[in-house]
C-alpha cells in the first residue's frame, strides 16, 4: 500500500482546507499561525516544499503536512494518517507555480525600484509616515515612493495602488529584495488583504532595511515604522528586520559593538521571544546587547510614540 505521505504529495492545500485551515494561511507568505494556541502576526509560513506540506512557525517549529495535522488536531501519527485518508480523495493535485529565473527576478526588482522616486513632502508615503508620527525632513535612500504599482490578491485579482518601497539589504551591503507597503493617495493603508508584501525571492539571514547611518551602536526592530519610532524615542539609529522571523535571524554588520533590540509586546509573546532569542545570540557572540519592550501588551514602539505625541 502506498504510504500516506506519497499519496498526499502535491495535495496538501486541499487536505488542509478540508481539515478546516483557512486558505489565507496557505499562501506561502508569512501569516499568523493557524495552529491552536499560537497565532502571532507573521510567524507562520506554509512553503509546501516539493509538495510535502512543509511549514515553519517561529513558535511551533517546522515539519511536513503530517506533522502539521498532528499538531492541528492533537493526534498521534496513526490518527493523523486516518484523518488525512478521510479527505485525501477530494483534494486535487495542485498546479506547480512557475518560478522566475534569477535573471527574471532581478529584472523585476529593477523595474519596480526604477518605477519609484525619492519621497517628498506631501506625497502618499510622507503623509503615511507623518500620520504614524515618524515623518522626516530627509528620508533614507532605502525608502522610495512608487506612484502606482500592481497588487494581486489570493484569487488572482489585480489592482493598482501607491506604495512605499523599502530595499532589503543583506549583511554584506547588497540589495537582495524589495518590501512593499500599499497605500492610498491620501496616505492611509490601502484596503487590501495584505498591506505589506515582500517581492518573491530570498530573505537571507541578517538582511534588513537600513534606515539610518550608524557608529558602533545600532538598534534593530521589526517594522519600518517601529524602527523609525525607536530612533525618535531613544536617539539610537535603528534598522528594520521586517518581521519577527527576520528579527530573530538578523546579523549585526561589521563594526558594531553594541545592539539595542526594540521588540514588540505581543499578547502571545512572539515578538518578545524573537527579540530575546536575537539578544541571546548577539550576547554570546560578544556584543553588548539590551532589549527594550513597550510596557503595554499589544503595543510596539510606534504605538508608544503616537500615543505620546497625541497626549502632548
């Protein structure tokens, strides 16, 4: 008899949705974790490598589709195999998405970056950042304003929006990807399912959005707005690691002797866990390291800054 993993290969999207997992959790992008008692904001990714239903969660760990069903339902292997057997007949083999070649990907990144220009006073990006309390007189060259770029949702529907583009730079200083924040013409978040999206491709360990020049001391936070807020609040140049997964994997560039990690105060401790995991690794490598967490549960440092400025 064919093994359950062989029979399920390529069918995991249908199997998981049949077992109650929302399709929105299975897009291959960072999402809240659908496993019981987890959640977070962006700690989970269903990458389905080689059609084996593989996933990664910075809190729950990693595994293949069978492991996922075991965790989802609290089952042992035999019970999970029976649950999968009960729905596998209605789960079609998914079509494999055509991946871009390295040359095609590089061309797409170049076209996107070249479609944008510097951020100027009053444009949608400037309005958005000023609305978050982190507007600047001069914005770093790693941030750009794109007047109109394509957005595609999980159904394939396309529309166009203004956007803030941010260059993702690896530890050696090479641009490796582009992060997009979709906006409205008047500087609000666009009404789309996924306001923030990374372009397809890699996110190497250590990469970040470099938002300020630095000396021997550098701050690191999750989001762009949080990093800019940390600089405003503490006077420390701060970069963005994009999300909790990027924060946990971040590598300090050469010349840094002290790092301040500005973590989020997540209700289920995902932000704190990533911040302290990074701090532990950096401290073990000999860097002076500290962690700053907002006092209120559910807040990041941008929340702290905006509340302080509204109260002033």
